[in-house]
C-alpha cells in the first residue's frame, strides 16, 4: 500500500510542468511560516526549497534560451590519437 501511494505521488510530480513546481515551492515557503516545525528544521527546509527554486529557474531559462544550454560537440571533430587513450605504465 505504501509503495503504491509513493508511486502515485511520483507519477503526479512527473506530470507537473516546471511552472507548477515553482508555484508549489513558493506555496510551501509561505506554508512553512505557519507550520510548527522547530526553527532549525524550518531554516533547513527554506534553504532546500530556495535551492530547488533556483535550479528550476535555471532549467526554465535554458529551455527558453538554447544559447545558454551546454553544447555537445560531434565526436568526429575531436582530435584524439590512439596513443592518448592508453595509460603508459
């Protein structure tokens, strides 16, 4: 039963867009202020949510602007000689 519920939550999270995840993270920041977590937990959770929002923002920006995305070069254009791949012992 536990694993079915966990699997269902994972499916829900996979189906969410990045915009929805950012809104959910923002809502959780607001909700944390009213929950009765100890101060240390609250601080750690706020930092983790903040880092998550930053990461989601970077992902969204890279999707919108392909110039910022890392480029994968064609392996045919690399100049690697056969001797460079082996360690000299």
